[in-house]
């Protein structure tokens, strides 16, 4: 007996499109989950860059510091570029992930974000740690601001951005304007 040749049915383009969209949505969901930190009180915390975060959708900026922008690169002592902006975000994320995040608001910035001093489990002042580790600069210029001593220590020990050359974050932002930047 001769059997008819079986034909594979091609999936209609609509099914492919639905699967593609579902996959992209799933990837977006996973990305959000990986970026998001859940506090013990159920708050959702997203670290945006080295000096800003969102707590349950409310934007915060760490008081007294200016971290490299997320897409900013710096150079190490040998002149090799490194992603200092991404490293600053990773460091802030690690500090926040310790738990028990508490922020004391002091003002609002021109973008409407809450400017605050924040602490986490075992860390009295997250901003000070970021500056001391060389992953942010003291906001206020030389000799002024809350973290002069921390910046001096980072410079002296050539930590983080102080190990080589970098463009100060405020100057980098002026050179790389974005319409969606805060």
C-alpha cells in the first residue's frame, strides 16, 4: 500500500507573531524582576543608576553625590576604558540589596525626584559609601559638600573613578544630552 506523502503544515504567521510577542513580554518581565529588589515590607525598589532609584514608583536621588551616568565610561590607570556608570549602578544595587533601606527626604530636585539621604542594613549613609569607594563624586565642588573627606580618601587611595581619568558626571551629561534624562 502506498501511503500519501505527509505534508508538514506551516504555522500561520499569526501564531509566530503571537509567540514572538509573548517571548518579548516574558523577557521584559524577567528583566524587570532581575532589576527589581523586593524590600521586606513589600516595597519594589529599582536602582536606575549610581545615584538614583525608585521605591514603589517614586523617584529618589541620593543627596550630596553625583555618580557617573549609566552609559558613561572612564579609564583605568593604564588608560583602558571601563564602564564606570554600570559599575556605580551595581555598587548601589548591592548596597540597597542588603535590606532595611530607609531614606530621609530633604528636598526635591528640578526633575521632581525626592532628594534623600539613605541607609541600609550595616550602612549608615549610602551616599558616603559610594563616594568613598570612588563610584561617585562629592556634590558641591572642592572643599564643599557633605562628602569632602570621603572623596579625599577615594582620591588618595585611587579607588573607582580616581584610578585613572574620567569626565565629571555633570560635564558628561552636558556633552551627552538626552531628552529623557533626569
